[in-house]
C-alpha cells in the first residue's frame, strides 16, 4: 500500500520535496474527477488532501472520500485539529499511542 497526495502545486510541493513518489498536482476543475479516481485505486493506503480543496467538491464525492476505507483519506490543513486526531478519526485507532499512555 502506498501513500499519495492530491492537490494544487503549492500543497503538493512539500510532499514532493519530502520524497513522496505519488504526487498528483491538479487544477481545480480536474480535482473532483481525480479524487474519485484515486479513491478507487486499490494500491493506495493513504491519500492526503488539502481540507480547503475538499470543500469545493460535491457533497456525494466529499462523503465518498471521507468514508473511504482503502485508501484512508486524510485532510491536511485547516482548523480541524492536529494530524494525530485526524488519523485517529479516519481509521479509529490512535497510531501514536504508546504503552505508557
């Protein structure tokens, strides 16, 4: 399972510099179609998207993305809390929890 990123050039640049290989840079008018395509990709485990980009897609596509199990769609950015809480909410498990917690 792979990690992928979808979004604008500004959003994806940092992931590309960090070495993420599956980076999809799209224009706003192409975003919804590419999001649907990637939620059907069985080789993906996690898909990172910009929270603000998700607000621009239709309600049906937004629901499908947020309820996706494979890949898990993680929203990055915005005012919705830290990444730990987003991952926990998306998959139902606190991956950062140690035995001491």
